[in-house]
């Protein structure tokens, strides 16, 4: 999802929410919906923030992490909080 700067931020049984700087980008929603089998909701995300978080997520994954935990997070379980 780096090509479109799409970052999954929430998922449930029926849908996945992605943050992206261009929610209306052609070719973004359909492949994600097909691969996940879920309805895709695209929300607006700031380009520079998404680049930073995606790079951190890839680095964490390469080091064996399963969940990216923010530096200021006080929670150990996977969860999403928006400010």
C-alpha cells in the first residue's frame, strides 16, 4: 500500500478503514476490498504523517513486531485512538 500511501487504521468483521492523502485515488479501494473481502472506508490522512508511520511500521515488521505501538501509547493491546 506504499504506492498509494494507504495505512490501515481500523478493521472489523465487515470493513477496513484506511488513511490516505487521496481517498478518491483510482485503483485504491478495489484491490484492498478484493484482497481483504471487506468493505473499504477511506479517510483523509496527512501525507507526511502517513509516510512516517508507514516507514516505522515496515521497520518494526522487519524486526519481528506484529503490532506497531506508538511512542506515547500507554496500552499494550492493539487499539486505535484518534486525537
